[in-house]
């Protein structure tokens, strides 16, 4: 690998990330996303897929593994081409690890608004609202205002 002398290579030791570093990194590189897909076998006709993701170039994959170690959940997988992603999709991991961390250590950017919407969707799911047609519509309305604001 050819190193670029103008690039700062950060090599955190696994399990040694500091909370405020994680907040700053997620503020810049993270994403709270809620996908809603048609699924005829679900009671509501749709499946709700919440996801917390951080994507990096493969040269910085050690950062993604450090996040996985820090949170104690999720997976690191190839995203597209030379991009790698740290993803947390399990509802219990999202509600018991990711959400409490960002409640205790708030994001600083406008991403905190997406986080609040993401947390609300998870609360609705815990209440079983994603299994009802009305609940899906409420979740769709919340999700459509997240990130790019595109329709789902």
C-alpha cells in the first residue's frame, strides 16, 4: 500500500475508542436509516428495516472493526467496490446499545435530528406499530423526513 504523506492514518487500538471520538466520527461518517419494503407475508404488507451504518474506504477498515468492538455488536462487510461498512440492524442491538450511547453522548451536527427520528421509529417498532397499516404510515412519514428526505 502506498501511503499518502498528506493523509492522517488513524489506527485506534480495538476497544480503546473514546466516546467523543465516536460521536464526532459518526457525525461525519454515520447514517441512521429506515427502509420500508413491500413484504406480502407481513401483517401490514411491509417490512421495516432500521439500520445504523458507517462507511469507509477499505484502507480504513480498522476503524470499522474498532466501532464494532466499541459497541459490541454489528458486522463489518463490503459495501460497494472498495468501500466497507459497519452495520447494526438487530432491533435489540439498536435499542439497547446504539440508542443509549447517542442519548448519553449526543451528536453535534444536524444528524442528531435524524437520530431522534430513528429512535422514534424504533420505539414504534417496540410497540408493534410496524405490524399495523396505520403504524407503517406513521413510520413512512418519519422516515421520509430523514437523510435526503426521499420517499420510501
